[in-house]
């Protein structure tokens, strides 16, 4: 398990509900190092670019409307095995199916508004980190 970086978002629903502080506390408690962090507000076009892999899916319009509906917090997280470790902490995509103690169970409202995002593989982590952060910030 070598040290790895992943990309995370505290999505607009969680930010709006005032869960940012609690999610950041969990990130630190679970042993991630925050390498970069920024409050941002995606345009529809930026959300579409970020989720381009999902453009053929029926939920693409709703997903990109939601992701551009308000501010969110974007993060570069570092830890041993960070990609898997962060997805485990987030829990299942659908909060109703997420395990107790996961962020989506605790803070997610629905499959669409599910509090957090995490890269799913090294290639997507590299793309997503590069989409939001310049090399100098990392
Ligand atoms: P994310 O990529 O946000 O970390 P994920 O990898 O668990 O989530 P994906 O399959 O990549 O899930 O879907 C991306 C996002 O699209 C989900 O987090 C969710 O917000 C939304 N989504 C996925 N499936 C559905 C669905 N059936 N209906 C509505 N929204 C969905
Ligand atoms: Mg995904």
C-alpha cells in the first residue's frame, strides 16, 4: 500500500446543509492528509466536463444541474491506498444502501444528492485532480 492521492468533493447538498466541518473532521480522523482544498461553484459546463464519462446516462442532466446548483468543496486527499480508503469512508452511491458509519449514510439524502464524490481508479484520480488543481497547488 503506497501513498496515493485521490480527488474528493463535498457536494452542494452537504455544503448547503452545513456538513462541511463534520466531513473535514472525519477526513482528518481517518488519517488522510489534505494536500489541497478550495471552495468553488461549478458552472453547468464545468460539471458536464467533470462527469463526461456519464454523459450517456439518463441521470446526466439532473446530476450536472445538481453539481452546479451551489458551492462545493474540492479536495486532494493523500493516504496509503487513498482511492479505496476514501470510497470505503464514503459508502455506497445510494445512501439508503450505505453502511452505518459511512459519510453517505450519515450525510447523504438520496442517490442523486449523496454528499460526497471520490475518484474510482488511479486514472480517474489523475484526471480529476488535474481538472481542479494546478501542479503548484499540489
Ligand atoms: P461519485 O462518482 O459521485 O463518487 P459513484 O462513483 O458512487 O459516485 P457513479 O456511478 O460514478 O457513482 O455516479 C456518479 C454520480 O451520479 C453519483 O454519485 C450520483 O450523484 C449520481 N447518480 C448515479 N446513479 C444515479 C441514479 N440512478 N440516479 C440519479 N443519480 C445518480
Ligand atoms: Mg463515480
